[in-house]
C-alpha cells in the first residue's frame, strides 16, 4: 500500500478542465503543454529548413481563458496566424528564403517534415490538440501554396478515431511522422492501430499514403486495413463495457473492499469522500492514507505517512481520508501521536474523513478536536448512496456542470 496525495490545482482553468474531463470520460489521460516556441526543422539531407513562428497566445493560462470565453460566447478568438519560413542552403552555406507565409493552424503545428527537394512541407496536428480540427495534416507546395488540409476524419472512420488512445486534449493517432517517397511525390504516414490488449497487436500501424500534388489519400492494403478495423471494433466494445461498468459503479451504493491491503482501499476512500463531501462534484479532492496493521512489517512506515498528512493539514487546510481496514485501534493509536504535532486550532480549515467503526471514529474525533479539524465519519458497515449530481445524465448533474462552468467563467473574468 502507498500513500496518495492530491494534485494542487492552483485554480488554473486548464487543470480544472482536465480534472472534469477525466471524471467524465474515464480512461482519458491527463496531459500538459508548454507554451509554443519558434521551432526550426531541417530536411533529411540538410539542404532545406522550415521555421515555424507560432501565434502569440500571451501565456498558456491566457489561451485557456480566451478559449473558454469564446466557447461560451460562440465568437472565435481572433489572433494573427502562425508564420512559416522555408529556406535553402546556398553553395556558400548561407540560408536563402524560398517562401514565407501564414500557416493554416490556429497556433502552430506540432511537427513538420520537409522534402529533400524543398518542393513540399507537411505539418502535423495542432498545438494542444493532436488529432483534432481541420488541420491535422497540411500540405504546402513549392511556393507555399496550400495544397490540402486534412482532418482526421478525411482518413479514418469515426469509430476508428474513437478507439485511439485519448488524453484530455489529444488523440494519439499515429506512430511517427511518416516518410516521403523516393521520388518525392507522396508521403506515407503510419496510423496507429487501436490496441485492444492482445500482445500480437501492440504498437502496430497501417500505412496511409498521400499524394503531395493534390492531397489524394490511398488506403492501406486491404488485409492490413481489415485487421485494423477488427481491432478497432474490439476496442470500442471494451470502451462500451467500461462505460457501462463505470455508470453502474456510480449509481450503486458504495461498499468497502475485502481484505487489509491493496489500492482498492484508496479508491474506496476517494469515492466515499466524493459521495459525502458537501463540495461541488468537480471540486471534491482528498488525500488518502491506508494504515497497515500493527503486526505488519510496514506499519511504522504507514504511521509516518499518517503523521505527515495530519501535520500537512495545518498547512494546506484540505481534505484527508484515513483507514486501517484490519486494525482500527491502530488507527486511533497513530492519530493520538500525530495530533500532538499540530498546534491547537492550526487545522481549522481541514477535514478528516475517518473510515472506522463508531467507537474508533469517536475516539479519533475527540483526539482531532483540539487541532480545529472537522471530522466526518465513513461507516464501513453502511453502504453509501451516490449523490445525484455525480450521476451523468441526471438533472442534478447537468445543473452542477452549469454551475461549475459559471464559476470558471467568473474566475477567468476576474483574472
């Protein structure tokens, strides 16, 4: 068992959006993006280079704030376009401009590939949104003219896209940049095959070829594409199963796991806290500590975790949840020592969620009282019902989401 600490959200809208997306979407992974900077990409033979100067967003936080306002109002943010500059190395080794101009992306492409003859530049994806939008693949001709801009749906069916790994902002749709053909007439891009967990399918891709003169797309060989579609269908089925299980879990009364050890107890504490908290569902976070029983070789280590969490309560004034599933008296003993390190009243902004039988909870509540921390009982003997505002699709959930959006808008307006 380990100790679990919450992430400090710092009230940043970007991270709040990430937390909301994770809570709603289940398997999507968190990600982060650095502010876009000027990037130069050489051709493979070193005779050409392409420099991208991104659109000025001020800061990552300012970008999120402006985009949130634009989404709410329906009025897109107007920014100068990012700029591209293609240069060629002359016989003296100096760089000479070939063409320069605005790029199709709103902020900047993520990656670029330059043909050895300099006749074509191909960009991939958009900053902060791999796989999304109308400019996932953009082809520029010899003088910088836009040949074609492709969305992911121009290559792939929607189910295939949905089956790809997703983060909060992006779709992981390709294995690599791709390669130009020997004659420079086309580019072949390795599109990721959705992975369904079978060892023989891991890290596979299928080749899509795009003609550079007109942007025409050639599908992969039939046998490879058929196998990829089969894997995609299996992934979609697994996603649907996961979603059904997630909704069933959210709707069902919460009961504690069996046994003394394991990550299941951390999950139980997090979910119990979310169901019992009076905070809005999107603002409900707690650190969790699971104490080993006193006859366990790592008991003293887990007592240290608990002591640190109780001491931190005086600093962070957040929510903490504790349990010792097979030794509730040991939890009382650990708290008796931990609270001695906290000055009276120093933790008055903190809340301790205690999963223990009634006598042990009462003892811990009495011990914690001088610190000022509030204590909330998690009764392992009683199933905990779900809050209606945490059940997707319910009127209460929709109202909570709207309240959360309004709160974020207000915070952004103040900033």
